[in-house]
C-alpha cells in the first residue's frame, strides 16, 4: 500500500507540472505572438515593433516591413486570426498564424527566438521562411 508521503509527492509533482505549463502558456512564443497581434488590432504598430527582433542594423528594414505586413493583414481580417502549429526547438520556435480575409485565408509562419529572457519575432527569418523578403510593400 502506498504511503501518505508518496501521495503528497505525486500531488506536488502534478502541481509543479501544471504550474510550468501555466507559466509557459502566458510567456511562450504563441503568447508573445498573441500579444503582438493584440497590439496591432489596437492600432499600435509602433509598440508591436518592440516585440520584433532585428539581428543587425540592416535588419531594421525587415522588422518594419514585417510589422507593416502583419498590421495590414490584421486590419483586413478584422481580427479573424487563428494561431496553430507551434513547434519549439530549444531557443527557436515557429508558430503559424492564419488570417481570414473574406472567404480567403492568408498564413504567415512566424519564426521566434528566445533572447534576453523573452520570446521575440525574428523578422529576417520570418520573412525568409515565408519567401516575402523580396516583395515590395
């Protein structure tokens, strides 16, 4: 028969596991993207810009371009956005965001980097992953 201590240990482990998942749900790459899109829906692309990480000075253009593309998609979709396909590998993650514009769907695969204690959108890798870096907007 299991001892009372084993029940306490199992309960503590379950609580710890749920706590970790709860924290990750609020601070993970998907939560960061939801916050990014919420700022865009509120008409704050300049604040949302702070959630996008340029790798170098040259990448500031890719950051601004990506924020503008996302902002236009958010406006055109009237906030009809779905997040899915989260895939995390160490300090890099991808999350697919789908925008419903009328009867059409547009998707962006966002590449996220965990840097300086937070998840950020990697503008250059996101644009490269979606083959939109060469388009003019």
